[in-house]
């Protein structure tokens, strides 16, 4: 397993005026509420000065979250923050988490990193399956694993212990820990720090799979990962060992976890083995689910009508695409 020195002298970079201004501009650029952005830009110097003073004095306390729930493609709890908190979140991610965490991650961990992402994951999958087909035709197997409620299940104390092995700057640890503890359970989807911490949480699992289980052909995107091997028996053994490992991390695999044959056309990162989008979530099924949510009082009429208009438009585009083909 790779051994890297713990990082120190990180905290001072988050209250550097140039870094704060860069984070300020990045957050404004990526925030959809333009009215909120306009107000924030009008008092830019005041906000930057306030952020600097709060961080320099080690006085930052995360503000309350605006919490809402989305239901497509599945039910998830999402949070949004104030502009002030978003900027601090970006500073902590860029200047504390990135320098201390990114160097220890393996290349097969493709989520939330520069020059990686879903396209990189799909390319790795295609290259692995081409290699295995050349060696074994379709006589090989894939263990597809998916963790149940990953973000919500991340244990704060385990995560903090992992971070202590990478960061020795106490002020840096304190502000990261305050952000982690700002949510009662797990990590909040919607924060930049949550994305970085989530890809790091399973870093020990990545090394376990590659180095202990001797799986050289492997891909992970957050909590969705694939192991390739010519022996189904070995992958069954790996599955049991992964369950044991995840149990120590207070995580469990969900019912979508299974072993596929090399010829099976399963979905990974929303695409099948030929690179085509998943077809199992049809417009009719989506609309049926939205109607159920409306009649059960979970969503309002406006949300249902918006969904119907959107899905109807999508269905028309799909019809035209099929006609053109």
C-alpha cells in the first residue's frame, strides 16, 4: 500500500486573498440563482474581507443547510448552502483536501477528479472488456458492486481517522471536521467537500481490492465499482471479502450487486457495454412514479405537470431519433 507523508501547513492557504477571490468567482459562475449572485457581487470586497477575517481567526462555523429531496433517478436528500458557505467549501476542497487526498488515490477511482469522470470510467471499461475478450472471448466474469445509501452511510469517526492519517495540520483538520459534523448523518450530497471526501472514503477498499485480492482490472465511480477476472469462483471469494471489509467501514452492498458473464449487457454509469444509454427507465415508468408521488402528497401538482411536459418532449425527441435511424 502506498505510504505518503502527512500534509502540513495547509490552513494558511484558505485565507489567502487571491485564493478567496478565485473561489468567489468560481462559485458565482456556477450558481444558478443569478439574483443571489448579483447581490453577492455588489458587495464583493466586503464578503471577501469577511471570509478572510473569519478564516484567519479560526472562527468559521458552517451555516444551516437548505434541504430538499429529488426523486429521479432515485430518491436522494440534497442540500444547498449560502454563498458564503459555498466559498469556504471550495477553499477547503481546493487547498486542504485536494493536496492531501488526491495523491493517494488510484487512477481507477474516476469520480470527481480533473481529466476523469464518467467518460474515463466508460473508456476504462471498454478497454478492459476488449482485453478480456481477446484473451478469453466471453469466458470471463465481472463482479458489479453497488453500496446501499453510500453518502448517507459514511461514518464520521471512521472518516476522521482516515483524514488524520493524511493531514497533520490541526487547523485544517478542525475546519474539515466542522464541515463533516454539520450534517447529522453521513455526508450531504451537494457540497464540494462531500464529493472529495466520498471518493476518499473508499480509498482503502481500492487498495485492498488491487493489492490484497490481486484484481488488476478494476474501476470505481463513487460507490459503483467493477472487478474483472476469468474465474467466477475467485470473484465469489472477492465478494465475500469485500462484504467483510465494508462491514468494518459500516457500509453494506445493495441488491444490485451480482456477478455477470462476459457476454452480459449490464448497465454501468448509465450506459450498457456498447456505450448506449440505459433503456430500463422508460418515460411511462417515470410518469407512473411521478403520479404516485403526487397522489401520496410527496410532490405538488406543479411538479407533476412539469414532469409530464418534460417527459412528453423527451418522448417526441426519441421518436424523431428512431425515425431518423
